[in-house]
């Protein structure tokens, strides 16, 4: 049975595998780098006041994100299974740890449903860029509002994005995911470097942007901001729901997990910081508000693009849509691989059925965004889904993965996957046993305003 199912992947007899050493890095970076870096990071940084939020986020990347990425890849490559099957494989068939995998499958389903709506906006902006941005900065910003309040537009673009995700995931591991990442991820990098340099040296907002991003003012750091910084570290690195377990399961035995995880986390962080620098330079140059919620990049960048013309804006939104696509694919792949491995469905059947279900559920977010510009924060299904999945479901999934790796995953197998038993392994072992779980638990409690020694003004 297992072989029959896996025959949908094309290479090795037992299971799909990346074609080259770069394959994992590209696909994992493709999963990690997405709307989280370019759309979400700048807008939540703007909302939570800048520097202090960025600092907490960076700390979370290092002490929570990186160790967990290593752990997820180790679990995936060891078990050669989807997130649910992996916990069964490494523990036992009815192991309670498989709940972690189910939580991940549910998270993937919910995240993709609203992610697709934002990705749809990015696709819409490709066409807006071709037409060109004209008028005053206010008029350009209003184009975003017009887009999201039109039910037909939101639904149309959401449909197109989900269709693309489904088509690619049906294609399977190599044909679908790896090939495209190779070309388009480096292109995105180049264009972002350009935008960042433009922001830093050709606008009057460069210095202020750097100060906003990198000068922490802890008086602005609310409990919710700290929780969101943790949640964002999970979201942007695609952690806490088994995406890296799934991608790790396609990784070659000869690849070095630590090295790959460091590279992916580093690339992801750099891209977010570059996007933030570019966008806030413009925000300050034009005297705009940093806290513009979900519309931030769609409102600020086009004001610059009016001057640079479609030569820059069209490639930018194409690459942004592409970055969203490689992430969307990884979200769908987790859900699909569960139904392939455990339920024995064919890849095509699983992808079409699950993809359609996510699409239908996502209509709620597409419609919810219609009222978006007119209402306060955290209302509507879009915001609630984003908040709950990112800030609670992913950290809880990550915490369980961490505890599993620390205390259940067999030591010999861990060392074998890690590749050595030396100093680096011992550091990893201590971090995953002590530092990561304590950090996640504390921030979760802090987010719920439950830390005993803090004064929450109640
Ligand atoms: N990391 C992606 C981004 O930053 C989103 C994403 C893809 C994701 N796969 C994931 C988030 C798995 C959480 C879990 O846009």
C-alpha cells in the first residue's frame, strides 16, 4: 500500500525526494519566505510600534525558531512521513503525540484559507501595476480600499490563487515545487535589494526607517505585541504545523540539517528586514502612518511605483505573488500529504478535495475583508483566523514538537539525524530541552496576561 501511494512521487521507489542538495533549501526557503515577510512583518511592526517588537521577534527566531526548525526537519527525515504519521512512526501507532500532527493539519487548512485572500490581492496588483498608478498618494492608497470592498474582485483573485496552488501540488514534489523556486526566489531577492537601497539612499525616510525598526522602545511593547512577535516567528519560518516535517521527509540523508536550517532562517529574516526597511523608508518619506494594518504594503509601495513605472512594479508584484505561491503550496502540501499517507487517497483526489474545501472556507475571509477598512482591529473572521492560528495554534504545535524532540525522540536517532554528537549537538539539546519550551510557555502565558509576576493593570 505504502509503495502504491508513494508512486505518485516520481523518483525514489519509496518516497519523493528533492532532486538536488539545493532542492531542500529552495523549497524550504520558498515555504518560509512569503507574505509573512513582505506583507505581514512590516504591517505588524508598524502596528506594534517598531524596534522593541522587532527585537523580540529576532530573539524568538534564534531561541525558538531555529531550534524548532532543526527539530521538525529531524523528525521528518527520520520518520519519512507526514506530520501525523511521523509522530506515530517515531513513537507508536496510537501515540497521543500524533495530536500535534492533527493540530498542524488543521492549522494548515485555516491559515491557507485567509493567506489565499491576501495572495489574491498581490495578484490583483500585478494587473493594477500594468495599468499604472496615477493620481495623488491618497488616490493611490484608495485603490486598495476599492479592491477589498468589492466582493467580486476579492473572490475572483482568491479563486485564482487557490487554483494555482492546487494545480502545482497535484504535480508533486519535484515537478511542482522545486523547479519554480530555483528561478524565482533569487529574482525576488534581487528586486528587494534594489527597493531597499532606493528607500535608504533616495528617499528622506531611510534613517527614520532604520531607527523605527532597530531602536527598541520597550514602553511600546504590550503583552499582545510580545505574543505576536513569537507567533510571527512561527508563521514566517513556517513552523509549528509540520510543514518542515513534511519537507524534511523529502530531504536526502546526506544533507546537513543544521546548516540547511541556519541558511533558511537567515534568508527568511534578511528578506523581512529588507522589506521592512524599504517600506518604512517610503512611509516616513511621504509622511504616512506606520500602523496601517493589512493594507500597508498595498498602500505605500504603489506611491513609489507611480514614479518608477511598471518596469519595477510589475516584476515586484509577480515575485510577491510567486513567493506567496511557494508558501501556499507548502500549506496545502501538509494537509494533502496527511490524506495521502494516512487515508490512502491518491494525490490528485486529496489535492482537489482538500484544496476545494479550503477554497470554500476561504470565501468567508474574502468576504470578511470587504468590511476591513471600515472597522477596528480583531473583528471579522479574517483577523480572528490570523490571530488564533498564528498566535496560539502554531506556538502550541511548536511547543508539543519541542517537548517530543526533547523527551520522546530517541537519543541515538537524534544524534544520527543531527550528524554529530559534539558540542553543537549538546547546545541544541539544552536549548530544545530548556530554553525553547520555557520561552514559548512564558510568552503564551504573557499573551493571555497570566504571568504571575507581571502587572497587567488589573
Ligand atoms: N511562512 C510563510 C510566510 O511567511 C507562510 C507559511 C507557509 C506558513 N507555510 C507555513 C506559516 C506553515 C505557518 C506554517 O508567508
